[in-house]
């Protein structure tokens, strides 16, 4: 089995999955829709493109640094109200984001597809950003040694830490058919903003002992 590992680390990133009206949320780790959006930007796929090949990839996240949940305030126009109509006047929008977080994201699937994604991330056609256009990555998303001939969890467990002050245990968010949590973040069509659900498991694993450490 082949896994592609990505590094998502920046001063600010946001991964909304249930934003409504003036409240723009973020979950505590990258969403599948957000990661596929990054890949589509790298590949140059338009918003109405078929996403079935990317959506079929199994995803996992290793949290190297949780970051802190922050909120900023912005004024916005043309925001949908609960009535279904857009507002005419400016309104205050609460927008949440993660500050100083670092994530190792793994995608498991066809080696051929993942190799194409790896090349695209190294030479992206469009700008890459972590949830919002104002949040560019602080490090390259593509890892030079990110294409691994390992199962997803094994690849996430074995890869060296992304940050110096590593946690004693990694939090893992793993796509799993028997998972106890449901996320509606599998994109069907970005242009129509339609999403499917997936099941995930959340658990902790200890830091592996590094050679010479």
C-alpha cells in the first residue's frame, strides 16, 4: 500500500466544515475537503471538476502541534441570513482559525495517482493556501520523501517529527469505516458546495523512539 505524506504548517490555518451565515468555524485539524482543495489547486483542476479519484483516497492526520484556537472579526457584505436571503448592509463575521499548528497529513491509495499529486504539489499550478487565501503555508506542502510504501497509520507513526517541541503522544485522526465519529467533509462538487460524509477514529499513539535518540 502507498501513502503520500504532506506537511501543513503555518502561522494561521482554518478548516471549516459547518460554517453558517456570519459564523465561520474551524475544526482542530485539516478537513478532507480542505486537503483535496489544496491538491486541486496544485493540479489545476477547476471547481466543477470530477473529484471521485481524490475523494476515494483514505486520509489520516498526525497532530505534531495542536496550535491555539483564535477568532478574528471581519465586516462582510452579501452574507446569507437564516431567511435564505443575502444581507444588504455590512455585518460582523466571526472567523475562527488555528494559530501556530503543525500537521502531518497522509493519503493512502493508488501509487500512480499519489505520485502525480506529489509532482503537482512540488510545482503547483495555482497558489496553495491552508483553508483561506490569506493563510499560505510556512513550509512546502510536499515532502521530498513523502511518498512511502507503507500503510497509512504506519507512515504517520514512523515519519520524523515536524517540530522540535514534539508532544509525548501524537493525536491521530484516521479515516475508518468503523470510526465512531462522522464528518461531512468529503467533497462531491466544489462549485455546487456538495459534500458527503465519512467516518473517523480519534486516538493517541506514543512517540516512536528515534535511532540515536
